């Protein structure tokens, strides 16, 4: 290979610097400026698929889904099979409710997520939705978040109808929800030894394998679980007759890369706590629950975190409450599965499963969606929720 001339090296270095600056803008959420920077880079370096992939992600985050798809298509023309571009393209299609076009590309997540990636070395064993013979076992696992797995529980019944022996691997917090599954579904906890199996599938491959469209979604699974008496007592002990019992969640896991835009923080919800006729209970767990003490609102918000040891405890609380108000975490999935009245506070642009407009969600009919008008601007959204809460209190019948 010939050595680069000094002038050529400087051009490569300058292009690398401009790419790094565009990526920095993108990571800071300054998406319009990042997109402009990527556009300029694409003009001067039209053969770099990473530029068009990142430009597509900026446009997708700005809600420009059709433009984003064209960018991902171009990236794939430059580098056919590129896993990140296939996955990002599918996410844009899912946001447009074009599910049938999206599911094949969504399988690219198996190539970019480390968990169980070794199974890709055995593509012949990947389940394709077919009926299995007696004695053949399907290993079903999740490689995404807790909410994703809760969302996909609804497909287990159909899977069990096609497969006589299902090995269902769940993350520990979900084990307490697995009390009533078809008898030939064996539940194991992630990290335990996996029994011998003949086929494998990841949880979120199921909607594609089963031909799911936005208008053919199975109803969510209402979980069977052992009620937590401590949680039930904690709620009933402080509730007064006639009050609307409201649960609050303001953050997901701080370790989630998307939590920064999904979480509103308790500070933004303080005005809700002054709503007369309500008694508030925190369903928040983890480090964000410390905000109750930091903000000094413990007199208006009962902290249930010490009792919320698993999802059965959280489900018990949800069943005891009249309303749950939450950001995009695992809680709206659980509450939606329980059929509980739930208000979901959504960042912009919302994750694909919530759609991009409207107050209702096909995945969970009991959810009411409140959407940001501008990215990272929670103020107007919380005011809208506060007004709706006052109306809800006025119409409350204990």
C-alpha cells in the first residue's frame, strides 16, 4: 500500500475531526447542528457509510423518518449488510407503524447486542415460527430491557401452541410474574444453566415470526402473581377516604443510555404533588428514589421503594392505586399489562412502540399518552398533566 502524502493525511485528519465534532453535537442532543455537519461531510465524503448512518439517526431523532430511511438506504448501498444501518432503518419503519417492512431488519439487533450473540453461529437452529416435533425444545430469551420482555409476554401463548416444550429465560425481577403460563413452558432465571434445546429465539423476534401488524396485536398478558401484603398495607395505611391514589415514576435506570431524554426527574413533577384530592405514592426504585429526600417532599409523596423488591410487589401497588403517572420505563409496560389507568409522559421523539402522535397506544389500551412539544422541555407537558389530573380528581368516585 502506498504511503499517504502529507496533504492527503491532513485531509483525512480534517475529515476525522469534522466527524468527531458532528458526533459530539449528536451526543449532546444538538441534532439540527449535527445533521447539518453530517450533510456537509456527506457532500465531501460521499463514500463513507458511517456519515449517512449517523445522519439518518439524527433525522430519526428529529422525527424526519422518511428522510432517515433514505439515509440508511444509502449507507446500505455503500456497505451492504451493515448491521447498525439495517437496525436503524427498521426502527424508523417501526415508528411509522410499517411493521411488516421492519421486522426483518429489526433482527440486526442480534448482531449488535452482545448477550447470546454466540447463537448466531448456529443460524440453522434459529426458530422460524414453525411447529416443532414432540420432544424438541425452544429456548426463548430476552436481550433487551425488562419492559421489552413484559411487552412480549403476550406472544408466549401462541408460541406454546406451536412448540410443545418452551424453555423461557427471564431476568430475575420478572420471575415473580411467571405464575401462570402454559404447562409446557419451563421458566429459568438468567444466569442459570440452560437445558438442552433444539431451536432458539429472542423475545422481540416473536412479533415478526408471528406476522404481527399494528392492527393485529394480541392483547397484553395480565400477570398472575402473589400479592405483596406489605405493599398493600403501606398504601391503605396512609390513604384517606375519597382521595385519588396516584403512583409516580420519574426515571428509568440511570445506566440506560436513553434515560437522559426519557426521565423528567422528580423536580419537574413537584407541581403535581400540590394537587388537592390526591394522595401520591412513589413507585420509583433505585438511585432516583433519593430525590424524594433531596427535594424534601416526603410529606406529600409516600416512598414505597423499600417494599418494591420485585415486579410482583410493583404490580400489587399498581392494582391498589387509581392512577399511575410515569415516564418511559418498565412500569408503563407492567401497568398496561395489568389494564391499569396509566398516564405516560413521553419524550420527543417517542420510542417507536408508542407511535408519534395521539393519546392512545395499540400495545396497551389502558395507557393515555402525553407528549413533549419540544425535545427535553418537560414544563408544558407537566402543566398539561396537572390540568388533566385536576379534572380526574373532580370526576373521581371512590
